[in-house]
C-alpha cells in the first residue's frame, strides 16, 4: 500500500495548474481492483485533514513525473522506485497530482466515494440539479465531453463548466472584460455552495428551500 511520493512532482507544479492538458492517449490505465485497505486509508486521511483525497494509478503518476522532470537523478529515482514497488499499482494523493496532467482521472475520491466513473458523474449532476442548475442542452453531449450548466437568481447568473474527470469551474459574469471565476477545482459540494453563497445573497434562500425539501 502506498500513499505516493510527492517530492518529484512538487518542483514542477508549485506555480499552479498548467494552462493546457497533456496528451493521455499513450497512457494505459490500470484495470485491477482497488484494495479496500487503500480506500479505508484514503478516507482516514481525508477526515484527518478535511481535504479531498484520491486514489491514482502509480504507473501514470511515475510516467508524468518522469516526462516533465528535467533532473536526471529524479528520473533515475522514479525508475528505481518503479522496479522496487512494482507490486503497488495504486497510490493515494491530493489534488496536486492533477496539475501536470489536468485531464487524468482518479480511481476513487473521498467526495463521491465511488469507483465507477459514470456513477461519480451522476452524483455530480444530481447535486447540480438539486441546487437548481440546468444543463445547457445545446452544447452538452454526455459525460465523455465538457458540459455546462446554468443557474439564474434574482441578482446573479452562474455558469458551471464540468470536465469528464469531475473538475469544474464556476463563472459569475465578467470583471474588466474577463470571466469572473469564483471556483475552479475538483467537485466539492461544500465549496460549490460556499462559492455561490459568497457571490449571491439570494442563494441563501435556495439552500433553505433545499433543506426544507429534504426534511419534508
């Protein structure tokens, strides 16, 4: 069981997410079952840090690190680690592991608590529906593609753009001719709600109505 080695990636991602997704066509995703003890450890780490944790494919993380590392010693360390720990097919990590390959998928996350990627996506869209977002039918072609959802309140309008790997951004209008992005990251119910509440006082009533519907 492995929680991943982040030191090799940290040096290349400390400036934040890269502007463009890296190609993933030449990567092979692991097909093995995820050990339950790794899922349990993932959940334990999430509860202790109040942060979303993920389970990733070791081989892809190593390939990403090796591809974008300019240090020969680091590359050698990665190759040695692959040989020694080749039995460990998965590792635990944080959102940081998406930064050099924003288009990659996680095998498990502590927000949805699901392994099946389509069930994960349905959890996200069901939540957006409860909150009041409607899909933009003109441009949405299913979970294999980027999709957008809109919400109009009395004082503000919001657009959520969702990627197949559950990363999303929330836009609320424009500021100085630039998109006003109020949230950008992996799907998080609490962060989405807090972002909307902070931007629009009207959303407080939406939350109260949702809670009332749940009680009734």
